[in-house]
C-alpha cells in the first residue's frame, strides 16, 4: 500500500454525449512529485484533473487516490476530496465570507476542528502565503494574485496529501503571476504532491519533475521535464512547444 | 388630524394593529415556505419538485381573493376543521406570497456560479453543506431587494382580508365610513398610513441590502 503512487489513473475514458473528451489516459503521480499537465486548449487537461477528485465523472477506466477508488460505488467522495486540495482558474473564493472564514469553513465542517483552532490555522497559512494582514478582508477587496494565494491557503488548510491546480495563473495579470508561482514553488520544495495544469513553461521546467503533454483527449507524452523540453519525442509536442515558446 | 379620525382613533388603531400582525405572520411564515419550496425546486428533489411546481403555478394563476375564499370556505369544508377569518387570511397570504418568494429564492440560488459549488465540494463539504454554507447565504443576500418588494406588496394585499371579515385597517376604515360617511378624509388617511408603513419597510430592506450585499 505504501509504495503505491498517490494517484494512479488507468485507461480513463470520458465523453459528453458523442464527444470524446478523454480517450484512454493513464498516468501515475508519486508522493512528493510535481507533475505539470500541458497541451492545447480543449485537449482534456482540466477534465482529467477534475476526474481525480470526482468533480467530473467518467465512463470507464479507474482512478485511485491513496489506494481509494474514486469511481467506486461506496467511495466517500467528500472524505476523499478533503485529502486532495484543488485550486481553480478563477479562484472561487466564497464572496460572502472574509478571507479568514474562507480558509476556516471546511476545517470546521469537514475536519471538525473547533472554530478557534481553524482560525488559528487559517492565520498561520495566511502568513505562509504572505497575506496575514488580509485576514478580515473580503475577497472582492483583494487583487487576483492575492485571491489565488488565499485559495491556495484554503486548499492547504485541510492538510491534503496532494493539490490539483487547474490553470492557477491563467486569469491573472502578468505582474501577479509571479507571486502565485512563487508560493507554488515553495510548496513543491516542501515536498507537496502537485498536479498542475498550466501554460507556464518556465515553471514546468524549473519546478516540475515530470511533464504530461495532452492532445485531443490523449496523453501523448509523459516524460521527465528536462527530457520533455530538451528532446520532445512526438511531433505534436514539438509543434506545441514551438508555438508556446515562440513569443 | 381630522376630527373624524381622532374620534375613531382607537378603533382605527386596532385595525392597524391587525394589519401589522397579519403582515408579520404572513411575511415570516411565507418566507420560510418560499425558502423551502425554492430550494426544493433548485435541487430538483424528486416528487417534491413536481409538487412544488404545481403549487407555484397554481398560486401564480389564481387571484388573491380566490385564494382567501379557498382558505376561508373551501379548505375547512373539505377537511372538516374550524377556522377564523384571521387565521384563514394568514394561511391565504402565506400560500400566496410563498409561491412568489419561492421563485425569487430559486432565481437567487441559480445565480450562484456553478464553479463556486465545485470549489466547495472540492474541499470535502457535502452537497447539503455546500448548499447551506455557500449557496444559500449568497442567494438570500442577492434576493433581498426582491424579497422586500414582495413584502411591501403583501402589506397592501392584506387589505383584501376585509372581504372575508377581518377588520384590519381597510376593514376598520370602511366601517367607520359607513357610520360617518366622510370617504375622502377617511380613505385618504388610511392611504397615508399604508404609504408610511410601506416606505419604512422599503427603507429597512435597502439598509439590509446595503449592509449584506455580496460584492464580487
């Protein structure tokens, strides 16, 4: 059990009606590993990671997170999700709650921590992402970069075994991308298991252990990041890289 | 204050008191009913959703006066219970306003971004917890102006209760007029009272909304 990778995806198929979104994807994410998922838009990256915590269903194949079958009939999805954090493209902070309450909510109602303990932990995490002075602010009063850092703190508050990032910097102005990537780089250095859908190839090159390249619902290439960037094996990856690195 | 009003003031104040208590009961219970029905419609609970839909459509297609006749005459006859005009009026208003409030709540619930629901689920909250802590609080804040619109309408609607014999403000005024026959003074005075009550409620609604509005 202990040597099974944190996330194991086998032959995953998903379609919306007749449109196939995922066609037989398989990949592993080992404990402490940082995997970047990239590829052209519409290739199924976001769908793939939303399958990992059961936000999206799938038709066939299997996903195991820490040995638990995500698609299992008797699987307690809320319990599983509490062990896998998620950060979204548009932050998705609860707009009617203060920053502190955003981070405390699931701690209180999922982990059953007391309110003071949850708030204490929330303050620690805010400090860690450099926003301790924003505890009582409302999300609308924060910049995009600040909101995304709060969202990361909210994911961390549950002490997850892994965090999924769904294009965490795509909705940010260029000058805010850096502050978010900074926090993510620190997390990676601390050994957090991360699956990151992103177009930030600099981050992928510096921080990721592996890069998974998807196109048209398939995993076309799955390679150590150095190998992927220096010598992509497939024509499709070469074309993608030349487009994205051109500017 | 005109003499005719001053002379009948205790009686008219009793009428106002009835108008206010009718309104408070109807608003409180109607809001609870609307919240439940709107939520049932939003989450599409099987069976209950269909029942909720029938209820809402029935009320929206029925005149208020007919609803009051139903709760005063038809329902007691059908189910063999005794009621008073006051209770039948409260029941009628609750059923009436509940249907409209249900639609307001439902539209507020639907206005919450689905990705925000995903975000809540992703932290391990159950669907029920997401509804309770994330969706409902935002929906309620968002629909406060529509709720208070309905409340203001309801206060004016309570005058219809005079038809089934509740001597609320309008009923009391009509009785006084039958004895004194000064329709202009009496009805104008009553209209001013409704106006003041409704304006105060509107202002309260605006203050609440300003305090709790969700900024995104």
